[in-house]
C-alpha cells in the first residue's frame, strides 16, 4: 500500500492533483480545503489512502495524518464511501469536522454533498466515541478545552506512535498548544 507521497504538484484539476515523485506522477484526490491550499510547483507530503477495487485503484490524499485517520473512520460507517467521506472532510478544517461528530451535530455533517440526515446520524452514532472529546462546543464558541490546530504535529506524532485519534486527543487535552511540539508530546506521554 502507498502510505504517503512526497513530491511536487505538477497539475491540478477537479479536486485532484498529480504529484511528481522523481519523474513518476501520482494522481491523488483531495478534500476541497487541501485542494485550495496547494499551488502548482509546491513541494508537498500527502498522507494517502490507497483504495484498490476490481477495476480501478485510487489514491486519496491528506495534508495531515489526523485527516487520513478520520477518513478511515468515516469509510467504516455503513453507507459512507470514500467520496462521501471526502465531501464531509471538505466541509471545514479537520478539527471542526471532528468536533461536529463529537458534539453530535448532524445538521453540520448533512451539509456535505451526498450525505443525508440519516447518514449523518449514523456517522455520529458509530463514531462519536471513536473521535475523542470535543475541544469546543458548537461553532468555536464557549471553549471547553483548548482548540487544537488544524495540522497539529503533536496529534500526528502521537497517532504515528500508535494512538487512536480519540486517545491522542484525550492525551493532549489540557496541554498548552503554545508549547513546542516535542514538549507537548512528552507531557502527553507522561499523562497517559
């Protein structure tokens, strides 16, 4: 399986990019947010989900490991395929989508193209315990905990060490986001 690709953005089209990796072009489908943030000739590293089907192979790419892990959780829900999961992750930054699930905000999730009210409710029932504690209630109002950054390197590092998204979020709860990444990881491992 292809876990990530690192290279230069050679072409952009319809929420997909071609990443040139030393002369080999990989077509990678992206969320709308990641697509907008990438420019031609940018050097990037994308975490990928390699989907193999009977008649096709597809790569779905994410700029953070947390986004990839949430994508993997979303496609475990009955009736949610890769395209639906990408539509959900295109709604907002990853942390806001995760919080919508944790806060049981079906109205927010059902805004995604191709995701109805019943699918949104099924996502919440299946995943609310798996995505971790909410870092805020509602739409960035009334902070309950410190809001994690969209591409939180400490969160990605803990997940690379084998933490689930929920466990990594819980371990980082209450740790000052202004601390250096290494210190946040150290404190999260101590608190575990």
